[in-house]
C-alpha cells in the first residue's frame, strides 16, 4: 500500500496498484504536534472508474514529525510520519488503516 498526503487530498493506493481511495475534503485541526482530520468526502478510483463514497463518520490522525507523538486521550503513540485512520461509510462499512506516509507535500 502507498500512502500519499498532498495539500488537497490523502490518497491510499492498494499494494497491487489497482485501486486508490482518496479523501478529498476534511476539516483538519492541529493538536499539539499531530494533525487531526475529520473527513467528509471520499472517492474510490478503480478499473478506470470513479465512485463517490458517502462517509458517516471518521477521524484521521497524521504525525508530520519524525518523532513518535502521543495520541490525545490515549496511551498510544503515533510513529514519526505515521497515520491512523478509522472511517465508517453511510452503507455501514468500516475502513481502518495504520501506516507510514510514503509521500508528503505541504
């Protein structure tokens, strides 16, 4: 899987390169050294087609630093350049991810 963060989107590409899940809109806030985003728009790009994915709820935590950072109200730490994502679609599907950012832009 490849994880890319750009100023306008967060893109998660499958290991086989056949599908990309893109979060295009989110409300983001800086919490200490971390970035917390509440996404409200997602798209699945697969087989040359684009499918809008309505989101019900979710949170994305991003650590833009090189050092591990503590998550708010948790004993867990997010590693340097780490990402933690948990989403629920309006259809009831849960999407979760823990990983490291492969490519980032400010």
